C-alpha cells in the first residue's frame, strides 16, 4: 500500500503517464495524416482529454516534489480520464445509432471563445470527419471502442492511486 501511495512523489510514474498520453496523441496524428482517417468532433474532444492527461504527466514529472503541482496533476489526470471516457462512450453510442435522427455530429468544436483551439492549432483540433463513420477496426473494435478501453484504464489507475494516496496519507 505504501508503494502505491508514494509512487506519485517520484518522477518516473508521471513520466510514464506523459509518455503514454504522448504515444496516443502521436498515434492519432498517424491515423489522421498517414492513414487518412479524418477526425470527427468527438475525436477532437478525446484528443483534448488525452492532452490533459499528457499535461498531468508533464506537470507531475516536473513538480513531483511539490504538493501544489501534484494536486494540479491529479486534477488534470482525473478530468482528462473521466471526461475522455464519457466522450468515448457517447461516441460509441453515436456510431451504434448513426442512422438515427437523435444523434448528430457537429463540425465546429465548442471551445471557449478565449481559447479557439480549432483555429489556433487546426492540424490537431480541426474536425473534418463524421462521428458515425467506422473506417477502422482492430479485433472488431472501432476506434472509439478502443478509446473506451484506454480511458477506462486511465480512470481505474487514477482512482486506485488517488484513493490509496488519500488512505495512506491519513494513517499516522
């Protein structure tokens, strides 16, 4: 228990988190620019969630000895993992009901007016694809289904580490 509690006070686990998220971001760009799969609005939101997890790893790696930096890293990790899971589940539902009138896919992301990421960094955050289209499968799972697995793993690990940290921190 103490190992899991103390893991976030060292640099390597945070680096591993950042590298895992960076690998996913680079994979998304590979799928987009090499394989020609156009990202939809839900894909763009999932990229932002992965970017939050990457930021958590980077902040945690740099400030692993600082409680404020670790708290910020925990918040970014939790928000990125849980929000990403919600978006991925919604994306899977959109693909299942792609012919339905109840689910529609927009093309312009709803970023804050003070941070229009799709205009500032269009190569990463511009949506050009259709949410209902399934153009890639691996072991019969679509991209959003795999992202549900990825975000679920990020969320489970986050929960285990955070709960363990809170429980062990209260022990004398």
